[in-house]
């Protein structure tokens, strides 16, 4: 993420996705960024001065209720795009506030 984006990251990963912010280890906290956790999933956002969003490489997060997550994203102003069919899953993509691609999946079997 770009320098100074921690509050935007919190608004997205905590308020929209429902993650909990995890304190970074003291030796890493001085670099900026933010870490988030939900269940077994962790997302670590580091600061890059020459930041460019990851639009291809991305995390895929398994969710229990994709419709609820889509609604939360849209209500918060984040566009959601359908993904190519994937056997056994319904899935969509959303960009975080910095343009990084995030995939949301729900098992459909």
C-alpha cells in the first residue's frame, strides 16, 4: 500500500471485510503498514514508496456468505466483478482502496 494508507486499509479490511487488526511486531511497526486477521486468514499490507497495485496476483478469501460480503462491499462504494466459473465455488473480485485485487469465494456444493 502507499505510505500513509493505514486508515484506508482499516476502513476496508476491518469495516467492510470484518477482519481484526493485529499489532505488527515492534521491529516491523516502524515501517508502517497494517496486518489483519479473520479466522485462519491473515493479510499483511506493507508500505511501498513506489507503490503499484497488484491487479493480477491476489489473495483468495473463503467466505461463508458471499452475498452478504458483496452487499457490504457495494454499500461501502467498492465495485464487485464476477469471476470466471470455478467448479465448486461462487466467486467475485473486489479492489481494496489501493487497487489491489481481492478474490472472495464461497463453496457452492
